């Protein structure tokens, strides 16, 4: 345990130092494209006000992008003859990951204002930030640093390697986040994004329903009514991750964890150690506590393994490399 802790600390420090050297900063485009953040926010607002689920998808997109090849827009790349299986076609992303059309719209608008200036990776970060702002009813205001470049590599197998699955226990979760320079508290805080969005039944059936578990009995029965016993690609409905405030980014998730009314094993796992259970209690019961921590963890996640210099490029089209 001590060795693992030292490794996690070393990785975190390395990432923080690398980010400082790489020049991510708030207001990065103030001179080169001063309206970029307003442009992206306007596009996000159009989509999120029509469908809150798209906002949940954008927040999830940033997480899924950053955990694979770093925060470099690699999750946006379409399949090509040379690369028929990019990240977006991996099991964790397809068909559930949403929001690609928002990034396309934002990129088109930004390109008209500032051609060849703003990376797709930064647009994802801005869009996810803005989705959190709107879904929290303007409560979660995040200053998002920028300066990321777009990557040229996207591989479906890496998504399976690095994205923590919903069946992970607390050891797997902590290890997965530590590998990206994020600590146990970051993991607990970022898990709070499960207060919005929907999940396919196959993500938790039969893992949570077929055998006795700590799930609330009435909640389990409700899920059984909504989900087939053996979901298939042609019969795999979705359910809200939070049945209480499904379209609000708030701390209701932690109240659901305490009530054993959560979908995933990875959600329930937060109560399996004293330290993470204490974090759940604080996030559930102290007004403003989770939101303040979420802002910091969100920015920290957005800085994972960013690319600068010759490591990347500014794509003209977010779906293909230049």
C-alpha cells in the first residue's frame, strides 16, 4: 500500500509539473481567438436546453477522452481504412457516448471565427465545462485552462485498457484513477457526475440484479421491470442514473449511494472503505461541499497527459487528423 501511494503521488506530481511546463492556462486564447469560449458556450446551450442528456454526454466525453491517450480529442476520430477501430467504436463508448454533434457544431463556429487556431481537445474541455454549468443551474462555474493539442492516435483497445468498467471494486477504481494522476478523493468526487445521464441496462444487468447484493430491494425491483434479464444490442433500454433529480448536476448521487439506490457496482463500492464512505457522507450532507471539490477535480482531470508542441496538432476537422 505504501509503495502504491508513493507511485500515485509521483505520477500526480509529474503531471502537475508537466502541465505547468506545457503552458495550459486560463484565457489561453484571449489574443488568438478571444470569443472562443463564448462561441462554444452558445453552441452547448442550444443542445443542452433541448436535451439535458446531451450535456451529460459531454461531461462523460471529457472523462473518456482524458483517460485514453490523455486529453487530446482522440475520442472524436472516426474510423478510416487505416484505423477501422478508433476509441469511439470501443465497447465503453459505442453506442452510449453522446455529444459528437455538439463538438462538430462548436468546431464549425470556431473555425469561422478563428481558422486553424483552437484544438478539438480544448473544445471538448470547454463544452464539458459549459454542460456542467448549465446542468448545475449555473452553480458549477469552472475556469478551464486551455492549450491542449489534438492527438493523432485512437485505438479501441486502449479504451478497454484504461476506462474503469462499472463492475470495478474500490481497489480497481483507485488504481485506475491513480494511473492517471488522480487520487481517491478525485475518484469519489468525479463519480458524482453519475447524478445525470442514462445507462444501458447491459451496464448493470446481470451484475447488480441477478444475485443478492447491497442494492435496495425496491430499487432492484424497479430496474427489473425496466430491463430485460438478458439485454442484447437489439433490446437494451436505458434508465436514468439518478431517479430523483435526473437532469440536475447536484449532490443527489451521494444520497443515492447511501440509500443503496445506484446502478453500478463501482457506485456501491464507494461505501466499502471507511475513507471513501466518509467522503460520500460529506458530499451528501455538507451544502456546497461537493460542488467546490468537483470544480477542482474536473480541472485536474482535464490536464491529464495533455499534448503540446510536436506531440499533436490543431485539427481542421475534429473527426480526422490533418
